């Protein structure tokens, strides 16, 4: 049976109820596009205009408005005759509100149906073209048509605003029995305590200088999350490293063997190293079908999003906790060719926004990285900064991301300062929408070498070696051991100085 994009009788029934009870228009979310014919659209438009104008309303006022809007006269389409027929349906207020919701659903079905027809048309045109698109380009084009319509329909609010406190007690009590999905738990305990979990619909961004261990940090988060929770799956989009290079790094991290020895095959020459490698490779079998990796250096943002959606519906749609990892935020050659009238920072902002919307759409968490600028290069510990001004590319990164972190490689001076930890990097949170159980106490008080009381925001120490990340401790714990920190002037992180 052919699909009918409109339910004409519903349109007339709703208009009948709306004429009798015009106050229901304020409770509906319909537009002229939801009606099947010109005459019904005119009735609806005239009805809205009468209500907006104010004053006493009657069917005669509506008829005059329809005539003034140019509705043709004569026969069944005479405004007076048509309005009278509508009133003859005698639809009450509650029925009209119910009908309005059904009309809204019918409109959604119709627009999805029309989008599907556009997809079919695009496929047929490609099949008949002299130079057809490749598979990835065709998938990107057709999913773009459909997803554009889905996102537009999703923005149409049908639900009424809720009383904020009406069911508050019931909702909070229910969380005690059935907690909401908190997403994958970070593999680092201190990180988890300070900044919480990887919540669905959110995005975390890790910022560092070039070659500052961004990829290594992301890979370790993904690998350890998947290893610790069998319900977690992950897709890695890599703009720099091909899959084979990532596999060598993973092997180096699992075995603590230098990646050069892995890459050159020299690991077989040493029996001890060979044993470590083969044992690690045996353990790696439990990770099969848990992490997918693809190189996307030459793909547009739209193509990357299309890959994410296809992967999600294939691997993560059945109740899995999904992580999507983009390594990292930058404008590739394809994006630069298509900048057009947009500035580069606007294009970066659009890309970040699209991945944030993807996280919301798929209810997964997006992990990504970005570069910090050169504001810290050449500075000593007295003038180093660790705040939002150090983030490169675009301020839109700070605007759209949920949590933003700065991963800093320690200078020789800082390594000597914390020599007992054998640490190489620190991680500090610049902006946080989500916090962990200890995240409400971010400030740490300590004394510098001159006995002066100072404040700084807490940060975490890490050791990164052979592509393996190990969490050591945080600054608060170190201050608890020895409140006097031998720092010549200012500490790491964002300082808030003051005598107590």
C-alpha cells in the first residue's frame, strides 16, 4: 500500500478544535508545513494572526482575515462555507491537543520519507553518472542528506517545559536504585577522583605541545578502559599514525621494550625480550574486537563523522559503552582546501561542535587532543602558564568541550624539583563541567622555599615511558608529605597567591 504523507482528516479536525478553543495554539508546536492543503494552511495562518492581534475572537473575525490574506472565493473554498464546515466537526479542546501531537508525528514521518527519497535519488544519479563516487564518498553524501534532516527534526521541541521541582524527590530517589549511565571509568584512580567519568554525550580534550605525548595518553586511556570493562568498545580516528605504527606502539607499551627494537625486528635476537613480547601478544587476544582504528588524515570532517556513525551502529548500538577517540583536532589538507569564506579558527570550531553533537546524538563520549600554542616556550618556571590562553587553534575548543586538560612535559628544572617521583609529565584541568568525588576541592595551599604561603590548583604527576602511561600521585598528596615545596618562585599550574 502506498504511503500517504498527510492525514487530511486530522488537519480538519484540529482546525475545528482550534477555532472553538484558540487558546490551544499556545500549547501546540505546529507550523503551516504540517498541513496538507493551501486552504488549511491559510486557515491556520489566519487563526494565528487573529490570536496575535488580540481582541475578541470569533469565526467571523477569522473569515475576514482569510479574505484579506487573498484566499480565493467560490464553491467549497469560500472562507465562510469552509469555516462553517470545520465548526460542524465539533472537536473539543482535549481531542484537539491530542490530534496536534499526532499531526506532529505525521510530519516527522513525512519529512523522513522525503529525506529517504532524496537519498534514493542521489544513489540513482550516482549510478548513472559517468564518473561515480567511491564507496566512502557515496556513504558520506547519502548519510549527510539523512542526518541533516534527523538533526533538524530533533531540534523541534514537542514536550512542554517541566516543573523543575515537581518530581525532583522521586527522580533522585530512583537514582539510588537505578543510577544513570555514568559512562566508562577512567583507568587512572586519581584522575577519576578529581574529574569523574567519561559521561555519555560529553567531550574531553587533552592539550599539549607537538610531540608532547598526546597520542600516547589517549591510547593508554582507551586501552585501559577497554581492558578493565568488558562493556566498553572504542573507535580511534587517527589523523597522523597508520594502524601498523599504532600497533608497534601498543606492543612497546605492553612489553616496556623500546619501539625501535620492535620496529626493526631485533626483539627476536634477545631471548628475554622475545619471551616478553610473545607473552604480551598472547594477552592481547582478549582485546580482539574491542578497539577499532582507522587513519583519517585525508578525509573531511563529514567523512570522519560518517565513519563514526557506521561503526557505532555496527559495534556499539547494543548497550555497549562507547568511546570515540579523535587524535587529534586539526585542519587537514582536505579541510584547508574547502575553507571558503570561513576563517581557520571558525573551521576548527565547527569541527569541534560537530563531534560534540555526535557525542550527544550517539550518547557516547568523545576523547580528543589539541595543541597548545607557543606561549610557554622559552619561559622559565617563573613565567610559565597553564590556563585556557595556552590552548591553540580556536577558542571554540574551550566553548564546546566538557572538560579540557593540559598535559605538560616537565622541564629539567621541574624534574629535579620532583626527582623522588621519577615523573615526566603533569596533567592539570583548565575547564571542567564534570567533576569527581574529590573535584570540589581543587585548591592546594603550600609554602615556598621562602616560607611564603601560596595557593595553586591541584594537578597530577605521570611517568610516560615507551608509550606507557603510569599515574604517580597528585600535588595535594606531595604537599601533605612536605608542606614546604622547594620552588624558587611560582609553582606549576594556575597560582592564586596570598598570605594567610
